[in-house]
């Protein structure tokens, strides 16, 4: 989707890169005692083992998706949040830094964390039950019209109300959500939880101005609260003004911006296609946004001409097939983009017609390729789109997206067949995620791994479609910026707010927005 509110969101959807002093402190989780001691060849849910002290680091064992392909081996994560070793066999446990670390055995696949390069995270409190397009469209400007999709307009009103948006708030919005009563932190965290539960460690969420409450959970990678030292990612959901576009070009020249993710060509008609030309002509220096730092989100209307022009300037592409199919009945011609040599990432856009998480989007993309493109996209291609390519799109491939020594320990693991590891990832749903780790901190996983949960006793029980998990949301000792909120508290706050809204808003259009959409929806399409 895009251009959810035109002018009113222009100020919040265009983020200015800025520096950050966020650090990635070592976990202070208590020492762990041994639990099970099963082997790695029994039933998947009975084979986890945890021993050792996670404050010294974590040694993961299983089938690793390494830089050069899968191997049976180990990954050592260090207290500084980086990967200290990723090697076949038992080599990592011989490292001096492995002494006394927690050992976690995964009967499944250990993958780079999924990187979501296209989401609208404040909408993640909604799903298909709140709004779906009534018909197919040719252009993004059509379904955002109130006359075509009145329920969409109401849904946007609800979001603007709860986040206390500077513009576009409905007149019926209760004053309790004004100022410090706004729920932007809770809404944003909800989206991050949806990501974590599906192995996602970084999210481009276009959440507007960064807030300190974003610094927990997954990396809010397009804000300064990304747990990196800098933020060099800018985004735009609408065609920028000339001044803004010129500013992006200046940031390219100065090195301030390493990635500019902009919605272009969403739709099927000539108007959507023409947005690519506009991108080249809107700047004072023509074509300065045709540059390696520019990543086109969508490109649904693009032909070989646009893809060739993108390749000539080493531009990147982000593909969101589920959302495209729901709104337009067609999606970007990825085989053509690949024939032109483009680097492509895959991301869900949002939940309403799109996917609720990256794993759902991977499955959707595979099915689309199998049925429409003769199976052109293999599971490995798709996993690469969701990890390494996504890191390239963000200009962060030296930090995330690959499991190798020196990279950030952003990792997730899935239970399942080890002989075909990429297929295991692509066929997985959220309940299959055994563990999600951001910067070496385990924030989500099977209950058998709870001993390595970064929040210690503050981690909570979580049910993922019948599979018991833990989820670490509250950060022990953090009493400011809502960082001590638990999953249960965030849930209850959002649920109560949506109930309030359902009473406060005009009832003429559509049903209730409460309850809040689940972190993991179990009726996966
Ligand atoms: Zn979008």
C-alpha cells in the first residue's frame, strides 16, 4: 500500500536519517541450569537442549544457512551482540570465547534473521478482518478514495486517532489519546512482536518520527532507534516534493543516506508507470535519485524498460506480492526483474490483504512463483530475498543478513527437515519458529529454550497457534519510555483502546475493530 493519507502523512512517512547513540548491551540473564539432554534425531519438539551461561554467549547447533550455503555446524554469538564464529562441525565450541556459554541445539535450520524492507507497522493492529479491498484497482490513488473504500478511510481514522497523528485525526477521537495518552509505542511494539514471532529481526515500518520505545524487540531499522550506531535509511510512501528529493540527493553525496526506500509504480496503469519517470525528473539535478542507494518499493507497473534503467544505475527493488494481488490482481514481474539482473527483496507491506509476517509472505511468493512462473523462484532465492538481499536494499549488508563472523547476531531458527533447509524455511509458519535472536538476545522461542530468554523472569508465556512459546517484551530495569511494558500489558492497552474507539466512532461503516489482531494469526491463508 501507499499514500495512506496523502498530505497528512507526508511529514511522518519521510524520515530523515540521523545519528544514534544506541548501544547493544550484553544480556544480563541469570545463569542457566541444564534441561533436557535429548539427541538431534528424535521428534522435533523434544530435541532441544540448553546448558551453560547465556551471559557469556550462546552456541547454536544445527543446520546453518551460512554465507556459502548450508552446513551442519555451530554458530557462536558473543555478549557484544555479534557472531564470533560460524563453522561446520564442532569448530566453534573450541574457540576460547565459547567457554561456559549456553549451548542450544536446534533440530532444524538456523538462518539469518528475516529482514522486512516494507511494512507500515502502525497498521499492524489490524488484519483482514478489519478491512480488505472490495474490488481490484489499477492505481493506488483509487482504493485510498473514500468513495471506493469507505471502510479503509475509517480504519485510517482509527490509526490516526490512536497514534495522535499531527494531521488527519478524526473529530470523534477521544481526547484520552491526545499527547502523552497516545498509543504509538504500543502500536509499534505490536508490529515488532508480529515480526519476532515469525523470525523477523529488522523491520522497515515507516513509523514516523523515531521514539525511544522503538529500541526494544526487533530493530526498527528505518529509525535512529535501531540498536545500530547510525541510521542511514530514509523512506517515502509518496512521491516526494522537489525540496525533499533534492535533500535525499544531497544526503547521497554526503554519505548521510545509504538507502532510500520509496514507493514507486504501485498499480497497473500508465499513471503508476509514470512515477518512475517522475522520480528521475523531480530533482533539480535530473536523475540523481536513479542511484544505487534507491530501492523501489513495488514497481508493479514496470516493464523491461524500467528494470533495465534500474539495473544501469544499480537500483534495488522490493517486492510485495500478497498485497499487490489483493489490490490489483497482479504483481511485479519478478522474473523480468531478475532477467535484468536486479537485486530483489521480499516483504509483506501490511496485513490487510498482504501478509501478517515474513514467513507468510515467503509462502505466498513461493506459491505464486510455482503457479504463475513455472517455479522460477526456488526456496533459496526467496530466503535470500528475505535476508541477504534485504540487507543490501538497506545498505546494511556489512552488518545484517548473513551468518558469518563479525556480523550482528540477528538469527532465527525453525524446527523441521534439515536436508532441504531452504524449503523448511519457506514452508514454515510462525508456530515452527524455535527461536528468534536480535543482537545476540533471544527474545522469542520454544519454551524449551526459555532459559536463554533475554528478559529472564520477565519473559512471558505465549501461545503460537497451539505451540507454547515464550516472548520477552519487557526489559528488566528499564523504567522509562514504556520499555518495561509486558506483552500482556501492551495487548490489554490496545484491546481496551479499540473497544473505546468502537464506541466513540460513527457506527455507520463496518463492524468493530476490537479485538486487536493477534500477534500470530492461526488461520493462515
Ligand atoms: Zn507500502
